[in-house]
């Protein structure tokens, strides 16, 4: 898949590397701004099952 993307990007190696970096940053931005906030309520990270009555050893 990455080879296909690399072959279809325009320009020489430096231009392809710059475009690839911009694409990666765009994907990270979309994940942090839209996907992760949407998925957070669906994930069980706040389901804590620690019993406070047990003494620490």
C-alpha cells in the first residue's frame, strides 16, 4: 500500500517526502480532532474496578 502511494505521488524524492509528511500530519490532525473525541465515550477506560477497602501491603 505504501509503495502504491509513493509511486503515485508527483515530483522527485524530496517533493514526495514533503507531501508524505503533510499527509501524515493531516491524518494525525483528523484523528485527534474528530475520531478520538467521537470514540472516547465508547471506550471503557473510565470503568475502574479498584476496591478501596483493601489495605496496601
